[in-house]
C-alpha cells in the first residue's frame, strides 16, 4: 500500500524570497507491509515490488511530474522497509499533457520508468554507492548551483 500524498518531498526554490510554490526535486514513496522480492537490477521492477505497487508508484510519479524540477519527468525513491529503489519517470510532454488533460483515445507520446538496484540502508557498501546521487540532489537544493545542471 502506498500513500497518495508523499510522506516527504524535497522542494527547489529558485529564489527563497519569492512566495511562489517550489518545484519538487525528489518524491519519497513509502510502501508499507511489503518487502522487496528480489535484490537484483536484472529483475523487472514489477517483479521486485509487485504489479499493484508498480502501478501506484507510476501514478505517484506522473502526479509529481507537474511540479517537478525535471518536468515533464520526475524522480522518486521507493522505500520498502530498509530497502531503497531510485525510480525516474521519463515521459514526453505530449504524453504528460494527454494524461493531465484526460484526453479521450490513446495516449500521445510515451513514458518509461527507469530504476536502480535495491539499496539496503543497513549495508555500508550500499550507502556509499548512493552518496554521489544524494550529493548531486543536495546541490539541486542550493539554488546557486542549479544553473550548472
């Protein structure tokens, strides 16, 4: 079961003095009462987390893309107990618009979810592997560094 409102989102504010809504740089998706079924990247994500959860995660990523720093794409982390899986939705603007506008007929464009191997937060090697990505995401939070992305 995933929550429809993310527990944590990391926001980017280009100018903290402005009162505008910030863009989401990272969506944190907590999955309760479920464990990662396999620990290999070679296994499809739907086998690792299950089809129902995969559908819910896809919906969360699509919903988050509206305010994403990476628009029309979005970045998230699936958290299942101590395991973390990074997920990235890459979709065309046409695909996003056909979903957002609820256009009748087939969707325009396409979307694809890429994912990492499951990382275990209790494993020091796994934490080290995530350090570069987490550092880069931290740089996004600093609006002065944002122009270098």
